[in-house]
C-alpha cells in the first residue's frame, strides 16, 4: 500500500535533516500507529505522505489515490468559521466529483452523527467535531485512512468510540490505517504494527515486540 | 432623481459592487485577511494616479496595477508564511509611495477627491461599462469557484488532499479581490472600499448561521448599506463614500441590536 525509500526532509532544505534516510513499508489492510517524541517529525511524515510537503530526496509510493485524511483537530480548526456539517461534507463531495449527496447521510449515520447534520461545526464538542472529520475522510470510500493524533483534546468516552470505529473500518472493510499517536494504549490495542520515529529514522515493530520492548525498558 | 442619467449610472454600478464587495469580502474575512482590501485600495490609489498622470482611463490603470499587486501579495505569501501582514505593509508602502509622488508632482488634472471619497456625478458611461464588464466577469468566476473557495478558506490542507489546486484558486481569488477594489473606487472612494468589503460580513457573522446564509446575508447587508448611502448622498449633496460607510456601521449596529433583543426575549 505504501513504500517509502530513503526519505530525507528538513523545513530549511539543509542539514540537520529531521527525517534522515527513512524507510517504511506498509501493507494493504494494516493498522500502523506512528509513535515518537514531540518534535520527532511524525506529523511532518504524514504531510509528506499526503504531498502537502515535498521531500528533499527519496521516494514515496502509494498504490491508491483514494486517501482519507483527518488532520490534527486543534491545529486546523477555526471554531468561529460559519459552516454547517452538511455544507462542509457537501463541498468535500463536490471536490471528489461525487454527485450522490445521499452518502452524506450514510457517512453521518455510520458514525452516529446524523442528528447533527445541520449543526454549526463551531457549536460542537471536540469529540463530535473529530467524528465529523472522520465521516468526511470516509466519503468517497478511501482505501487508505490517515489520521494525525485523532484523540487530541477529546474526552475518554469519545476516544473509545472513535478508536473502536477506526478499528471496525480496518477489520471489516479492509481500510489501511496510518495513525500518528500520542496515545500509547490506543496504539497497542488497535494496531497491527507500531512505527517509532527516532533520530529521523523509522523502526517498525509488531505490537508484541513493542510491548516486550516497553517491558524491558520498564515504561 | 431617477430621471438623471448620472444617478442611473451610479445606481447600476452600485448594484454590481454591492454584490461583489461582500461576496469577495466573505472569503477574505474568513481567511483572516481583511486588511488585504485596505492594502489593495492603496494600490488602486497608485493605479488611479498612474492613469491620471499619463492620460489613461484611471479605472483601467487601477484595475491593472491593483491586480498586479494582488498577485504579488499571493506570490510573497510563500516567502513570509508566518508574517502575512508584513506583505501587506510592503505592498502598501510601494503603492502609497507611487501615488503620493505622482499626485504631488501636480501633473494630475482631474479632481483626486472624487476617487478618494467616491462620486455619483462623475460616473460616466465608459466607467459604467468598465464596472459592468469587470464586475459581471468577477461574479461569474466567483460562482464557478464557490465550493472550492469555501473549501480552501475553511481547510487549505484538506482541500489540497482532496485534489483542489489551492495555489491556482488562491491566485484567482487574489485577482478577484484586486478587481473588486478597482471597480468599487469610482462610487465608494478609495478610503471606503476596504470597509465595504469587511463591514457587511461583520454584520452577517452576528447571525451565527452556516456559510450559505452568512454569504447571502453579507450581500443583502452590503446592498442595503450601499443603496442607503447612495440615496442619502444625493439628498444631502455629499460624497457617497462617507454616507455608505456610515450606513454600513448603522446596518451592523441594527443587526447587533436585533440580536440582543432576540436573546432577551
């Protein structure tokens, strides 16, 4: 599904590189959580995968153009922006050139948010907003779902609902999931693989390997 | 009043800009880039000065120079990502430098006040045709790009991931702002244009509704302010810029008042 070879990146275009010869292979149907310390360039890696940034060198190959993206909520969302849930989903569908507006109802119903169809985005709680952004990412039936810290700023109950829904999409619909995580438990409970970014490189573990690694490190 | 051809010209031009200013303004305000209107009104001042000094139609020269400045602002955004307001200062300095140098050289024959404060009497048939052509083209482009503009304004990264060419959209939008400012200066005046881009939107945001309602309300409030301003300037014999500005403040105050009363009951 995704092959990254010898990826090098820095925001200045010069050394020191924040991603340095990073290699990563993700197979179809996997659920990969990307972990790493603050500033380890996890979100930067996501933006490179999405072509929002250009690498200095290296290659990123994705074998689908059906990609759903859920950005880090606190980073992007302006609660003062006057837009309803329906309006936001409609402009997304139009950008995907999909004419059937009924799939908006289905996407909202699937995530339990149909009652909020005509609510203002700014009037909703953090968890509700995140669910709407996930519903948006799922319009157009993506094969790859990329999330950047989906539980940031969200209460525990909503976090559980969101993770179980993402897991459901991965297991029952075979959607490949790449999720930047600061939530270690969510990563261990849901992922098929864990990718740790350290010193600009990616180390990939199975969940069992990473659990043992944590035990040895006494975390 | 309606039997005078100058008043007919002013009303037709006023109708076009009362739709165009708030329509472009809605996106500009929500991008948190309201001051771009102010900067481009200074650019239009330089454009008018160039036209008057070198003997060309000042609205056309304002359109060309303002559009170039709008494109330059968009181009420089890549170089001053975290200091977007600094770009506006750079363009404003360049424009005001050109305008003051040319006008103070004494080579402008026309009354510069009519461009600063707006004018009903001086809207010629030629001006009207220019405003109509540029205004209608801008409205058509805006209608065609409406959904993409909302997406780019609300969530630039999301729009890019879903396949929208955000650079192209941003450049076209910059041109739309430039055009809006240059076609509006004849009626409203250079000093008032930027207010009319932002004030109707400020009033519409008070309604706390979705994008479509906010957008349409901005146009309705803009229409009320500009028409009220034009009629009152005719009756009190003043420049329309001032009365339009006052009417737009009045519209905002009325909307806030109605909202307060609505909440109280």
